[in-house]
């Protein structure tokens, strides 16, 4: 880590305007910046629970993008993410005024130089793993800061937040590879949970993706990777000789979570699925490298309540009584892991009904068949239209969620598959499909969680 650490006092007097302040990552950065003494303002195109939290903190944020939202003065810094296009009126006026623009990744990089930082990266599981690491250090009384792309729910309240400044020496951050912003970080401990090509507009190949992950690991003083032949082969290919390995053994999966052995010690976990066992092993290993005692940290995850939108139980569907579970899964591997986890909690005789909202036209175009094969692991599937995020439908003619629905029907061997482009249509289909013993998985990285809440509210 060659960068010179930033003094905390540098943030006092800074004026930061966040364009897209209601996003999972941006809202967390805004909350931390406010806690460090900066004057924070922002805007977003629509309301969200994250925006509500920002407003509750006393931060001046508005709905709607407009040039007039950018505060007066030549010392304002405009914070943007990759999702904010160059024609955004606030970016346009900032350029005209000569204001400094800073990417959210660079700002997170500044934070990583303020504290001893655990940065957790990986195609899958980074939000949950980062939440587990922060939870474990909180349970030990270390009071870490954290910036995570989902809510860390506290067991004592059931509520949570995606960011907290903390008073301790350590900062836990989720490191995002989607736009290469994780390369801005300077962590003391760099963790990689897994590597799989997901962001096809950023990386042309899996080999290019591996180069980026290797650079991320080299930016850390200590490396933590999975204890698998694939991980060891990756380290050999990229020339990284020293790393700590995480793994678990004697795994027992139960409806209420799992039990396993890590570092020779028993661990109880209250969130389901084999993928969460791997996430927990990674988090605990990172904590030990940070200085925690294995015997003490092994017991900290027994009351881990999960991360927001990660196998989050929303309640029972009105009418049918089916359990509605929301999950951020948006890659075929993640869909398979979530469906597998649901198998451990479904009642005898019940079914897994998977509702999937594809995210990004580019990803849908390239992985439609793989998505269909993953959804075929469920007993029934309902496919929504694509959530475009930063992409435009006109740039991807003919790419809709119907491609995934057709692939799921082909792979499903007679399992029911419905194409329901909008939420209203999906509600009608699910109203006649769900039974009291079923688990309804609502999956995707867009706004599909609102459909899940609608099912419960009805």
C-alpha cells in the first residue's frame, strides 16, 4: 500500500454531492462521509429505503435529477457511479462549472486509506461475506466501520443499515469488480470468495477478469482465498505465492441454517445454504488474520440475521400462505445456490416457485440459456422482463425476459414456466400457482423485491 493515508480531518469542510445517492453503495458512502464531517447533498431518480435512511440522517437529498440540485460554489465535488450517464444534467452542469468529479470507487478508496481495511471481493457472496465479517467484529466488541452493498441486519432489532462509521481500527468494505472500482482500494486484508465472469461489458474474457482480481489481491498486504483446487490454480497462474485459505468441513445443512467445522472449531449458522457456509468460512478467516482468536470468533455467527435482499424472508403471501423469500441473485450460479438453499426450508409436499427478473440486457443476451437451466432446478418458474439498469433496450433489439422463459421451458422437462413481463401479470399468475407449503423465491438485482412485498401485502 504505497498511497499516503488520508487524515480524518481532510473530510471536515468537504462538500460532496452524490448523484444517485439512493443506491446501495452510494448511500453507504454518503452516510460515512457525513459522519466524517463532510457536507453531503444528493439526488436520485426515485425514492428507496436507502434514500429514506439518508434523509433520516439529516442529509439534504432530493428526488429527481436537475442541474439546480448541484450546490453553488467551486469547491463542490460531484460523486458518481458507473450507472450515472454522462448526459445526466447534474454531471453536465458540473463539467460546465469545472467542478471535480469523483467516482464512488475512488471515494471508497480514500476511506480504505483511513482505516485498517478488510476488502471482500468475489463474483458471488461478497455482500453476505462482508456482512458476516462486520457482524463478527461487532460481536467481539471491535466496533468496526463498514460499507456494504446491502443491509447488515442486527439480531437485537431485526433492522439494519448498509454503512456505519464505527470507532474501532477496522473498516469492512464490499469490493465491487463490476466496473473495476475495487482496484481503487488499498486494503490490509484482501478477500476473494470466487471468480466467475458476470460483467461482460467490462471484461472481454475470464482471463481478463482474473488479471483484475490478481491486481486486487496484490493491492492487499494479506490475501484470503477459497481452499479449492481452482483457487490454487488461479494463484499459480497469476504468480501470487502467499495466501491464507478458507474452508469448512463436516457440513450439516438444516432448515434453520447449518453446522460445520472451521479451523477445528464448531460453527453454527442461522442462514441456510451451502453457499453461506463458504461465505462464513471466508469471513471468519479474514477476522482471524485481523487478529481475532479463532475460538472466540467461531461463535459469533450463531445469531447472524443475514444481509438485506440475501435470502430475506418477507413473510407469507396473502391468500396462498406461501413463504415469500427475496434474494439478489442475478447470475445463473447464484440462482442455483438460492434454489438449493430453498430446498432446505420448504415444507414437506411444498414446491419451489422461482420468480426471476433478469438484470441487464447484455447479461440476458449472453446467459439466457444458462438462466433457463438454473430456473429449471425449481418446481415452477415465472420470468419477468429485463430490468435495464444503465442499459437501453434499443441497443439490444429482441432481448427480453422471454428468452429466459423459453430457455427455462426447454430445460424444465414439463415443469410450469410462465412469461409475465410486468408485476401485475406476475401477481395474477402466482395467485393461481402458489400453495400454502410452497416457497416463492423472488430473485433479481432490480426492483423485483417490490413484487415480493406486494405479494405479502395482498
